[in-house]
C-alpha cells in the first residue's frame, strides 16, 4: 500500500489538512461502510435473536484479539472499554486505594486520568514529567504510577519501560496518544489503556484496557459482561480473564467499524508517523517555539504567537485542523501515517498568513 | 398519526413480529437516517473543529431537555449516561455507602442494578417484590431503596410513588422498562434512570439519569464533562447541575439518532402500549401460566411449556422475536405502541405449533 493509496481511504483528506488524530482520527470509507452494514441489519432484522447475540460476541472476541495483538499481549488480559477514561476509572476504582496511599502522576495529564485518580481518595502527587522528578516523587506510600505514554499537551514520549524497571511499582499507562501512533509493547506494565477513536481511526466510544493480572484487581465497576453467574444480592462469579473488566455495551456497529479501521492501517504506519511528526517538528521549529522534544510520537506542540484559540479558528477557515491545549498557550498538530508534505505546507503557510 | 403510519416507520415490523423492546426497541428509518447524516459529516469533514464541538454540545443540550420533558423534571437535574447500568453505577458510587449501611432491593432485579449495588460494600437486603415485603425489609440502617419501576422478569409494575411517600427513604428507580412504555413522573424520586435503546427506540449505548439534588451526590465517576475547571492533582469544580454526572462520550450520531427516535413516537404511545400489553396478557392467559399481574407496562411474561430456550428459537425461526429470562423458565414478550393484533396472533400461533 502506498501513501497515496492509504490517504485515499480517508475522504476528509481530500479537502482538509486534518491534523487532529490526537482528538479523533480521520474515518476511512471502509469503517463507515462496516458501521452502515451493521446498522442496516439492525434496522431490518431487529437487534435481537440468536444470530444477533452470536455476532455481538464474535465481534467482541475479534476486537479483543486484535487489540491484544496491537499491544503484544494475550487476549485474555484485554478488556473492552468505551474510552481510555473508562479504562482508567476501572483500574483506579478496582485498586481500592486508601487516603494514606499515594499515586504519582505528572503535570499536564488529561482529566480522563486525573479525575479518576482524584476520586480514589488517595493522595495525588504531581511531578514534573521527567524521569528524575518522577523518581524523586516516589515515597514509601506510593502504590501506583499513573502516566500517559505520550503527553497530550507537549507530545513528549516518556520512557516508561525504564521507569517500570527502575521502580518495580505498579504502573497504569494511559495509551491515548501512543497506541496506533507508535509501536507499543504493554507487557511490562500492569495496566495499559487503548483509545479506538484516536490513532486507530475507529468509531467514537471504543477502546481497550490491558490488565496483566486480572485476578489481582477488584471488579469495582461491574457491567453485565463482568459476571459469569450472579445471585439475587448481586454477588457474582467474575467472567474469565480481563473480560470481567469489560465496561458497558459497545454497539456491534462500532465494534465492526473498529475492526475495519484496524484493517485499513498499513504495516508501515509507525515508521511513517514518526517521519511525518519529525518533519512537522522541523518545519515548525524554523519559525516557532516547538515544545515537543526528540522523543515523540505523532503529536507536535508549539507556543502560539498571540491568542491560540484565534489561530485555531484562522486555520480551520483555511481547511487546516489542529487544536489548542486550553490554558497553556500551546497549539498541537497530530501527524499520522496518512499525513503528507502538502498537509504540513498548508499548516506552515496558514500559520504564517 | 395512525397505528399503521406509526408501524410503517419500523422496517423490522414488515416481516417480523418483533416483541423484544425490553431488550432493544425497533429502529425507525428516520433514526438511522439521522445517524447516517452525522456519520457522513464525520467522514467528510472530520470529527473536529468549532462547528463539530458546537453541534455536539447542542445535541447534548437537546437530548437532556427532551429526556427531562419525558420524566417531567428540570433539564438541570438530568445527566446523560450510556445506559441504565451506567446511571445506577454513578448513583451508587456517589453515595459513598459503608459496610454497615443497608440497601433494600427486590428479587429478580437485573445485574445492571445489582452489580453496582453489591460493589458499594453496603449490605444488600433482598425482599420479595411486593409492598409489604419491601416495607418489612427496611430497617434503621437502610440508606436507599433501589428498585425497578417495572420488573424485567415478571413485567410487574411496582407502586413506587406510594413506597416513597410511605418511607421517605432515598430511592433509586431503574426506569429501564418503564420510560417510554408508560407515562413517568420522576419528580418524587431521588434518582431515576432512562434507557435510550429500549422503549424509546434509540441507538444503543444512550440513556439518562435524573438526580433530584445534584449538589448532594458525590461525583465519584467523573468524566471530562463532569468538570468546569480542574487542577493538576485532579481536583475540580463540578459542572453545573446534573451535567456533572454525565458519563463518558456519547457519539453525536447516537445523540442525533435518539432525538429522531423521540420525534417518531406518537402522542398516544402510552395508551396504546397499555392496551396491546393487556391484550397480549389476555391472549396468552387462555393457554399459558401468565405471571404478569394487573399492574404492568409493556412486558408480559409467562411460564414456558418445556425448555424456554427452545421455544425462543422455534419462534425466532417463524419470525417472532421474544426472549427468555435465564434461570426462571419464563418467556417474555414486549408490546409497544407499534404492536398490532397480527403480531400477537403470530405469537400465540407460534407458541401453539
């Protein structure tokens, strides 16, 4: 598959320099077709019956297996969730932390991780997003490191594997900005989230959660999928493996759409994402204060000249889609395997206009 | 709108006697069209930009207002959730119950309510689903009554308004089998869930939650929508009103689909649902042991002659969709405003074959 062939899958790229996969990836025509096919079935045959249920379970099993492959882990250790926030919630509620416990996280994390951290009641220790600062923040009450693999703000990729090896602490990795953008091996971590709708270009409200040891985490937010058997007082025998952490219903149409999206990605996706993000960083670096460092994935962030919100609007009107990071004065472009030189030219030209 | 006109909106009814709105309502052509319109927009223009965000917020506000009207409550007290299970989870986690607290529920409740009850750590007291038994189960440690307005198993409607008046206890009402099937006034209750995908015939993974006093419930499962402002340690100022309990992202296409579904329902929906369920009860009562009592909504349940699962399959092969209630030997038919005499004839004939 050539770059041009890969780009042709995404209608939005025909007119728009779409540089916002960090929020939502572009949708491929085949993804929408898979969704429509399921919807047509739902419309004509109803959302019931043995075939419907069997299809639904089949789609769930297939998505679970595909996400497991993507993370290089066993499918038995992957739960289907509706977002990375859902995944963080499942883990943090399940850990049953107490007020004297501490969780170490870093400045600039997303509320999808921070909100669930906060409501555990444990003490949240916020370090600067650098190795030494994180290590310094760890104390004898630290029960968890909770960090994004790639910061949604600066685009910096943290060296989490080394951090895990060095500390041996339980680690929740938010993969919102990594899975699909860079090659991920979740094996060393305790928990790892996946977003279906960002770098995997899937339908919204799809995602996954890797749990290395499903037996060791409480099922604190049970869904119907969590139980193999339940009693009238709600006590239940959990489902096998990480399926016990499956959060609520994901429409079969969305599961089918996610599978189609996974099929659409070329083998060279990670290499090309890396190259295009590096080119973007270079091109912007000639005129702007780029904050994204050498270790990055698909995100590139820089300081806005003037009002960041106004810049986003100006670009949008010129068919260039980026975003601002509220409260920071930062602008962010997302470069995927589908990004080309023309997209970057349009970005730089638009910024300079 | 005549019954025939109302039926014509649902393609599934052309061939199938679809009697399973208690699981998933039939989908109207206009609901799918609204979904497709949004998806096409997502495909061509991308899921980003000021217009996209504005549309999304507009759709959320409109769905919130419409669900509030349906429950006869103020929109400020309605949260958007992805299912009734989600709604139960939000309430039960937010109450911060302790091991010596007690929750009274009834036999035969759905795991979507029971699972979240159980994991609170409070003692779950299971009463028989009748007024006297429920009253007898209440003690000085009872912190909550958690009940379905209509039992998903027997189809019986409980007299919850009277129970609330008599006990004055906080009450969580699961509206999965009531909202859209019968006229509901949630005002007397503390918490009331709504399913979008059952009797409202909306897209899957849509729903609502009424919270009478949003300030009095903890935001225990925060989503991005829960906060008006957050700090690096995750502490946050909650959003106004019940929007602080909005659970995660609901795709704009699903919100648009739900609005279209709400538009499709005729004014006479509740009266007709009641009549058709009564006729179903009568028709089945001539030959079977119907367990649904006089006080019902759209569900009718009866004891299967022989293996309930085999009966469901036999009917499905004849184009009649009902369901069994696992572990009970019960069969269940859902009658909506769209149900006609022919559907009921096909059910009775199919059962007798």
